[in-house]
C-alpha cells in the first residue's frame, strides 16, 4: 500500500526518535514547515483535526421528540378513542375532528422542527467563531490557522498562552512549560525540551512531546505535529468527551418547571370541566363522551406552553447572533442570562479601556528630561529638551542607552508596508522600536548586538531581560520593566559616561521621576543593563547556557520612559451607561497606581479624589479585610493575576454578579471563577479564550456594556412572550370553564336545541394555540427595546422570570378575556344576561371564537411591557404586525371557507358580527391601558412626594 504523505508514526516512536528523524519520516523541512499545497493534500488525506463528536441526532428521533410530549401523546390517544367511537357508531361520513386534530399535531411538529434546526444552526455558527487557532510555519512564514486544519508534519510555533492543537514532537524549546492537567490530571506544569527520550515512559513524563488539549503556560518552542484528531492521546480518551450534553440554561430549567406545573394544574381544570359538563348537562351517547374527552384534552394541550423551551432556545440563539454581530461572541446560551444580571464589571486597563496604541513621549534619566515628538507607529518626531533640539552630551548618551537597550530587550517587530508603519507583537515593546528610530544612530548601534539569551516578560515579574553579545564579543544583560520593580535589581546608575553607585538619594530621585510620569497618566517602563562577562564562558557559541533570573542583579539603571496610551473615546460614555444601569466598573491593572488612578478619573470610574489600591497591599489582607476593601475601592493597580482571583471571590462574597476580563494565560483561573469570564479576542491567548464565557472580538470595553444591554433585552423579550402566551392561554381556559359553569345563565343552554353546550370545541382551541398564537409569540422574542433596559438595576440571578406581579396580571387579563368572549356570545343569543340576540348557537360560538382570537392579538401589544403603554413604539416590531395580519387572514378563512367551517365547527359571520367581535376584543387592551396609566400616576405621585420631602428637608 503506498504511504499516505505524512502518515502518522506511532506517538511513542516519535518520542523515541530524534527530531531530525521525525522530520524526515514526516517529510517536512524543520526550518520552513510544510508547503501550503502539501498541507492541503494531507488535510484531505487525514481529515480535520477534530475529536469526533457524537454526530447529529437522526431525523426520526427528532420527529419522535416533537410528538413524545406527554400532552401530545394524550391527544393522540384521544384521537384513537374518537376513531374507535366513530367506527362503533357505523363509520358514517368522515371522522372530521380526528383528522383535523391530527393535521394540527403534524403542523405543530413541523414548526417545532424548523425552530429547533434554526436554533441549532445559530449555535453552530457561533462555534465556528470561537474555535481554537494555532500558529504554524508553512512555506517559511508564520500563519495562524484553525486548529482543526493542522496536519501531521505541520511545524507548530508555541508561545505562552497557546492551546496545543495536536500531538507533536518538540524540536526547539526556551523555558517551555506546559499544563497537562486536561490530559493527565497532573496539576503542576511540565517542562518540555527536545532531548530525545531513551526509553518508553508514561505520558506525563514524555518531555519531548506536547499533546493536543494541553496549554503552554510559559516560554516558547517549536514542535512537529505527529498525530491529529482521533489519533491523538486526547482522541484515545475522547469517547468520554463525546457525550457532553448542552446544559439547559437556568431560564430553560425554570420554564421547563413552569410548563410541568401548569400541565398538572390545567389537567386538573380539564377534568373539572369534563365532569361539570357531564354532571350539569348529562352526557349520553358515546360520541358525546368523545366530544367532551377531546375538549378536555385539547384544553390541556392548548393551555400548557409545551413549545416554550424550543422557542426559548431560538430566542436565545438569535440574541446571541445579534451580539456576535456587535463583536461580543458568547460561547454558551446561559451566559446571555448571566450577562443581563451582571452587577460589577472588572476590567483590565491596557487595550480594553485604552487603545493600546503606545507612543513613548518622554524619557527621564539622571541628567534630565527629553520629549519625543510624533504619535502612532510612524518613526517621525524630534527629540527636544524644553522645546530645543537635544544636543550631544550626558543626556543624549543616557537617552541613547535607554532607547537602544529597550529596543534590544524586545520581541516586537516594526515594518513599513505600502507607506504604512505596522507592528507585530506587544505594542509596549513596539513603542521602543519606534522611539529608537527617532533618535539618530541608535538603531545602527543596536544592530551590533546579537541576542544570546532571554528571560521572558510575565505579568507576575513585570520585567524581562535578554543577554546580548556585541560584535567585539562582550556580553551584556539588558533589562526593562516596571521602574519600581526594576530598581530593586539595580545597584548603580548611569550618568553621562560614568557608572556611579545608586545611593538612597539617587534611588529616591529615580522613583520620584517615574512616579511623576505616572501621575500624568503615562505608562512607565524603566531600562537597565549590566556588562556580564561571566555569562560567556569564553566559547563564543550562539547561546549562553543557564541564562535566567539570577543574572538580573547589580544592574545599572539608565532611565525611564513615559508612554501614552490614550483612552478609547467610546469608553467614557459606556462607563456612564453602566453606572446608570446599576453596574459598578472596577479597573484591575498591572500598571502603576498613579497611572491607573489618573486614567480611572479621566474615564469616570472614580471621582477626582478616588485612589488606586496597590496589589502589594492585598497580600497583607485576609479575606474579610479584602471584602471590606472591595466595597469601596474601584481601582486595583500593580496587581498580579492571582490577585484577580481573590478580588473576584471577594466581590462574589459580597453577593455581586461579576463579569471579568482577561488576556494572559494566568488570568484563566479568575475568568473561570467569575460569573462571566470575558477574553480579549485580539490580544487574548487561546487559553483565556477557552476559559471564558464570552470573547470580545474588538477587545473594547464598550462592547461589554452593549452586550449587557443585549442580555437584558433578550431576557425582557423572553418575559414578553411568556406574559403573552400565559395571558391568552389563561383567557381560553377561563372561557371554557366559566362558559360551561354558567352555560344556563348566559343563555347557551336554551339556544343549543339539546345536545352538548360547549363554548368552544376542541379543534377551535387547538387552532388558537397552535395556529394564530404562534406567530405573535415568535415575533415577541425579537421585540425591540420598549422600556429602557439600562435604566433599571440588574436583575438578581435567582429572580424568577415570572414574578407575583406577572401572575396577578395573567389572572386578571385571563378573566377579562373570558368575560368579554362569553358576553359577546350571549349578546348574539336570545335570553341570557344580555338579551336581544337572534342568532343560532353555532353563529354565537363562532363570534366567541373570533373574539377570543382577536383578544389574543390585542394582548400581544399589551404584553410588550408591564408598565409602558401599548402605543409606545407601536410600529417598531414589523414581525409582530406581520404575524397579527396573518392571524386575522387565517381567522377570516376559518370562519368563511366552507371546508374549514366543517373542520372547525364554525358558521359564517356578517359585517356587524366582525365589528362587534373586534370591538369587544379591544376591551382587553383598554383595561390594560387603564392599569398602566394608574401605575404611571402612582409613580409620579410618589416621585412628587419624594421631591416635596426633599425640598422640605
Ligand atoms: P492591564 O492588566 O490593564 O492589561 P498592563 O498591561 O499594564 O495592565 P502588565 O502587562 O502586567 O499590565 O504590565 C505591568 C507593568 O509591567 C507595566 O506597567 C510596565 O511597567 C511593565 N511592562 C509591561 N509590558 C512590558 C514589557 N513588554 N517589557 C517590560 N516591561 C513591561
């Protein structure tokens, strides 16, 4: 059999073979990676790098699930009974009821299936947006590709915070540490290096391999992919993962529970109705029994909103899609609900509140201060001292060292493409590259140094160092970092051509210089260096061995730079909006307290006299003290990632629902612990994105506030359709119940010429619920905002979707609907409470049926807000108007078309009937408008009263 290109060697073989052998067997250039064409061929041969999921549910199962609802089964049983009765009675004519009810069940199942698949498509589209990505070298250039497209032979380029996309043989590593808990359960990180294993060892000890599903917690490296998809070690245990079921959201649980409770209540009512008919009217023939049975069952089916969970998922999924279009990609439906309840947003500063467009504007050294002109990444701008050009001398020398060393201890890249300067890497570092180009000669000098070692930057250490060898052969350590931290490692300071001891006075002065820059909102970074002959060992090789943190001592302080990072213009209004909505904004940053406080004041997070609490102070606090602190402090500065976790916990202990942003790999635990973890889409690592509930595609704080608004809006919409469905369902149940009980008083019995007197027949009840009500209910799920959702405090996470007020509203509205429906029927009949009618019972019942349908449509407008008039934003929901128009047309059809008249037991109505029905139905609107007016007046009076008390005080 011909070999597949890049056929996967056994994973353990790869661990035991040296890197060159692995590259040869997988036919890949270990320096340039695969070619794009080769990668495509291999992808076709091996298939996507995915852990196969259980696959979709087969179609027949979905259909069964649609009709497997106990109430629908009850209905099917009732149809069977009615068919038997029809056969027993001689099978005359068509079993109309049975056929119609069956048709409605089918229609309902089809609608359910359509809704379900739309919701699924929406969720699948989101999954595509949040899928993991990997960096690879292909054709010698760095590419970021979806991890699903990795193939055996791909050259993975790993960095801190990356998710390892496939099993791979390590070929190069610098302090590479990987967290393998997901695979091995081992919680400490594992060091990886390319040295070939000499014997077979367990998974957790294979230091020359990295595995799919694990994460790089530190360092950098390269590795050749040896296995993808189900062939990976993760694939071997993936059968366990296959079965992950989407958890229902709390709201879905509540609604499911509600449905079941209502089911029980309504079945009780249905039984009472059936017994009442049987006792009061006396049921004689089997067909009468069947009619009563069908009525009872239909009532139960109709009154229980069994389709609710499906509509709920659809509304949530559509809302999530809307949010994604505005750059907030939510990963789980339940986060939408939580988002609407958020009461505090903890946010990073750099890049989220600010633009992350870093420009060095000032350099302060022992000999003075230099201003650097220009903004952005174009290296144009002049160095000046108090407005005059910077001249040669001690200051010039010191500034040259600061910018030269800062641009060498650096991993960013700066390049001009089509006249535009672009950066690659960390903007803070890129700022040094730009500034160095503004100072003549600096880059030329820097080019004489080769990098031979590195201790990477981390948010914990807040500094980084590199080792360099000059052309002449001398070795130096170059460091840059937060000035307060860096100065701890310095014992000397550079003044002009001299290096002098950093005594207490000079140290205090250097700190004060940095502090002064921070007070002006500058982000500050200090630079230091040290000749390091001891590193060389004299062999002149490409890398120095054993270069690590221990080399960061006795440094010579060179100076500090002030970087501006302007706030994003849209953030200030977003913070004001959040505060108005009862949401606190807390800034948690690694930056200097003075810088953080200045920016927090400018953005309106704290008042002019507000302060920032330094992270070091948190270390001295116990949990109790920290809880006291988080009540008042809204800016935490110079914090390390582990502080974030403690702050989240303290806020949660205060009963707050916490949304928390993060980007670095060490932020993942805090994001997981927060109620809503938010990862940065642009600057965030794959690990944080994985841990988060939501990813911000644009890294912008304002997007979080938009998302909260959407979350609240979605919840409001869900309440709207719950209110609507329950209003009209209650109307039907009460109509049938009261109609049966008061059949005599209302003149029904006298008009019915013997036989059963039912205010509605089974098919009519099903028609209302499954045909005319469905459209408006769906339209309600995408209703635009009527009440300002950001003008109220956040909803408690455990607050019920249907509270007591709503239940009372449902009872009252239901009663009004029942009364107007029954009175309309009575009006057209002789006798009863309203005398003077002359119609037959069939005509009166059709008028009642129509009134009930129309009242339902009016109710839709009532249900859009619990407090605002139905006329507010009356025309903003075109879906609702479309659904109402369709329902009216369908109602006209069911009343006027002879075949439908037979199917639904209706009789033709004339113009007067239609007008009376519409007029009577509108009563439900007016009653509700009066109630809302009452609320408005009461609120005004209360506000006036409070105002008067305020004035009196
Ligand atoms: P935030 O947490 O709001 O994103 P941040 O990005 O300022 O804030 P860190 O990245 O932890 O937080 O940076 C903390 C400090 O470390 C900075 O104030 C700066 O002095 C220093 N610093 C940041 N980036 C670098 C870097 N690449 N090299 C050296 N020092 C750096």
